[in-house]
C-alpha cells in the first residue's frame, strides 16, 4: 500500500486557525474593556495591539484561511483524481484488479458472468 502524503495546506489551516481564534478572543476582550473600562488600570500591551491593529490582523488571518482552504480542497481534488486514474488504469489491464478475481483456473481463465 502506498503511503499517503499529508496535505501541506492542512498544517497552514491548523496554525492560522489557532492564531485566528486567539486573535478573535483578544479582540473581543479588547472591545469589551473599551465598553467597560476599568478605572485606574493600565492597558495591557496586547490590548493596545488589538486596539491599533486588531481589525487588520483578523482580516489578514481570514484571508490566509480562505486561500489555504481553497488550496487544501484543490490538492485533495487533484490527488483524488490521480488515484482514480491509477485505479481505472489498473482495472483496464488484463489480469489485474477486480477482473482477475472473477477468473478461476477451472474455467480455463475465462471471466465468470
């Protein structure tokens, strides 16, 4: 059995998906603290970063997620087509594939109906 290769886009999707989750959570907390500011508390550096660049970070991560999703689907599609062509090519050759399982030595090698 041939070894299966990992789709590289899955790795990108996992990492960027995790980062998107952390960024979205941080952005949400930043917005909530903006609505209800704590009196006398200094702003955390992450909150300052989210205030300044949160929307751009979320949009960029979402764009990378969209591109990686299309890439993962395309790689899976072409890999599936390649496997399908290999299987149909193996079935077309005499003596290979499922057709050979239908032959028996008692029939003199003739295919069974």
